[in-house]
C-alpha cells in the first residue's frame, strides 16, 4: 500500500482535539480503496508483511554502508521507513540544486533535504522502495557521479 497515505496516530488525550481541527481542514477521509486495502492487509497479509520487512531490511543493510562509503553522513539509521536521510554537506550546501544535478547527470532520483524543512538543508533523502538490483545500479551511477568531488 505504499503511497496510499493511510495511517493512524497514537497521541496524548489533550492533543487529540487540536489535531482533529487541523485534520478536518486538510482532508475529509481516507479513500475507500485505501480503507479496503488496509482491512485486507490487516486481516490477510501477515506472511507478506514479514517477507517485505525482510526484503526492506536487506535493502537497508546494503544502502546505508554504501552511502557511508561514498562519503554521506548518516546520523540516524531508519528502522520504520524505507528512506535514509543522508548528510550531503560534504558535496553541496544546496540540497535542491544538488538533488537535481544528481538526477540530470547520474540519472538517480533523490529528494532534497530542504523539502523537509530548513533543518534538513544540506541533506538528501534516498528511498529503498525499489529492487535491490535497481538500488545497486543507482549507487553505481552515484559513485561515478561523485568522483568529481574527490
């Protein structure tokens, strides 16, 4: 259900009403297909979930050391998502320009940190929601691209 934007929140009681006020102005309800998909997932996808957790973990265990080897800093290793936020300040202080240059020159899509707020400027976000083969190819392309910074 990647990208279907369905989830839940656990919060202290005093935050529930203020969050409801924000929520009602941003969206009304989750789409029906996402709700049906979530119901099926909760009832029937136990084995598939375990398989995907192992698959994502394998990708994560490949990507993090590779990014560090290429010179990116990773302060916090993800444990519940399929993204890695990597410090790219060694290469550029402008994450937006850097991300688009990587896309143009290396043909690898990354998200600029600035898209996640000013505190994430100088970082770029890598996703490992793709096949391990494609991730390896992306890292090979990125490695060739980064040779200009050595």
